[in-house]
């Protein structure tokens, strides 16, 4: 019984470390984003609309998953986290025009201490 308690305490400690290290990224895991027009994110073209965005890790890669609200459309794009000097004051999107396309370069969300760069 004592051994079981020790194993339980160790498991709890390891879970706490895992959660703490995940939060050290300085970003929200889930956010909402809307695009008024289709945007290219990396090599992926994402149609205009409202999306739930999730930041996940796939091995060492940072991956943004855009799930269209009310639809089954899901788009995955690799991103890079770039630390900010201070917490973001508001949500921002940096979209540039390249030819006839709108290209999303950066996303940052209010309260985050890092931005997503594509």
C-alpha cells in the first residue's frame, strides 16, 4: 500500500511538471479567429470564415489547427513561436498581399507572451 502511495505521488508530480512546461509557451491553447477573405497560411489555403484555432505539438513541431465553426473543415499548419517583449494587448493578424492572394504571416492573441509566425 505504501508503494502505491509513492507511485501515485510521483505520477502526480510528473503530471504537474508536464502541465507547467506546456504553459511556459506563453500562449493560449485555444482561440477564436475570423478571416474576411481566404488566406494562405504556409502552403495551405484557408477559406474565409470563423475558426476555432488550437495550438498543439507534434513532436518538436508547433502546429496550428484551424477548425471551421459549424463545418467539418480542419486545416493544419506548422508555425513558429516568437517571444514578445510584453503581453499582447489585443488580438492581431498580419496579412500581406502577394499577387492575388492574402497571406497570413503572424497571429497574436491578447494576453499571450509569444506570437505565431508562419
